[in-house]
């Protein structure tokens, strides 16, 4: 017992030392946290019961991730921003829209499609001189959401790709701390934690407060990403420079968003999932009736297509096993997200 306690203390001290190595971010606590709009284009999780993460997608980006159950959103969203270093700076979604509609950035197009015969979604976003293809899936053995990312510079010139993350562990985005030990993006409060890791690893990472000078999106407007830790509780947002440029030979990366009851557990989930990589289950491993069940799903009537197309895609993710044999299963996105969003 004493050994275990000492190990926990050492781990905590290591994390604290990493956090103190960076300048504290100004602007705490930041703008009041609100959840993302309800227009979901995808919802997914793993087939089995070992993974305790459920993700949602809006048209251009990842939105809420739920952990450790469907009643607890733990992550508001993650998107990418692209810069050419010469004045161009585009993100995928305007997630600080004061009207709370949060549309695609001007000049950006995007679509989301389920990958047939799997639990994956493919999200393709294109902007001025660049294209991002993101394949989202949940690790079946861990509380981790994974993305295989392909970033293409359509001009053939190197570009900078940034990750913009918004952790909100424990169903509350107003009391979080954000640090970046080993250039991971770690967000936590007193009940849960998230960790965003990448392969190749992030080259620079920062944490700040929504809507302030330390907000990474605001930070990027002057062409630089700061090097802060958000050590005072607040509405934490995080940013990182990825290790790919969009040129041939530098276009692919794997992203892992791990969750846990504490920082150590979240980091372990993310790093172990990265080591395993995206490995969708083989068709032969699926229960009998999988193919029949997915084919039996019918699209909604045309008059309701706009409103329910996301639910139609979602039902494909949840067609097996039936809800009564899997207590946590559902056939649509969590009710909180569909009904709308707002401050907690």
C-alpha cells in the first residue's frame, strides 16, 4: 500500500512540475461555457461494453464526447485550424459564434458519411488550398476516441495544421485546469480528465481561457502559438501545432482523445490507444445478424430528411446488440445534445 501511495505522489509531483514549467495563462476564468449546437451529423461508439466513450460529430468537426456514460458530456469539441504562414488562417467551425449557431468558417465546406459496414465516420473538410479527411472511431477496449487524419496541401506548399480542443470533464466546462506535459493536451477537474495525444507528436502546445488573449484561436491571429498552462480553474481551451505540413510524405497523423477518472488514467488511455492505432473490427468478428440489421435500416421520409438524417446514420452505429441486451445502448444521440445546448 505504501509503495502504491508513493507512486501516486510521485506521479502527481511529476505532472505538477510539468505544469509549473510553463507561464500561467492570463484571463481566467474566461467566457461562460456552453455546449455545442444540437445539429449532429454523426454519433458513434464501439460495439462492446469495454469502451466508455461516445462521440458526436457536427458537419465540420468533432462535438461532444460523453464519458463515462451517456448522461455525462466530458468534452465539448475538437477542430483543426490551418495557416500558410503568410496571412491565411482558417478554422473548420466558428465555435465562438455569439448567435450560437456555430457555422462552418467562411470558405470552408464539409461533409460527414458513415463508412459502410463499420462503426466509423469519415469527415472531409476543405478550405482555401487545403483538405482534411478525418476518420473517426472509438477504441473498443479503452475510453478513447481515435481519428486517422489526412491533411493535404492543395498548393503543394507546406502549411501549418493546428488542433483546437475544448475539454469539459464531468459535465462542466467552467471549472477545468489545462496543462500540456510532454506536449499532450490535458484537461481535468475534480471528477474526470481528458488527454489529447498525436502520432507524430505535437510540436508545441498551450492552454488558455475561452474568449481571452490566451485562447489559442485568438493567439493564432498574430501568427504565433503561446506556451501557457491554464492552472486556475475556468473555461479552458487548448491548442497544439501538429507535426505534419500537408506536403507529400507529411500528410498523415493519428489523434487520440483519452478519458479517465484522473490525469494519469486519461494519459494512459490516449497513449495506449495511439500505440494500438485504428483497427476497426473485422466483419467476421461481428455477431450474427449484423449485416442484416444494418441493411434493414431505412432512410427517413424526404420531408423529414434534413431533421433526422443524423439519427438515421446513428442508428447504423447502434443496430447491434439490441438495447435490452446492452444496458447502455441507445438508438440516437444523447437527449441533452438533440434538445439543444446551453450553459450548465
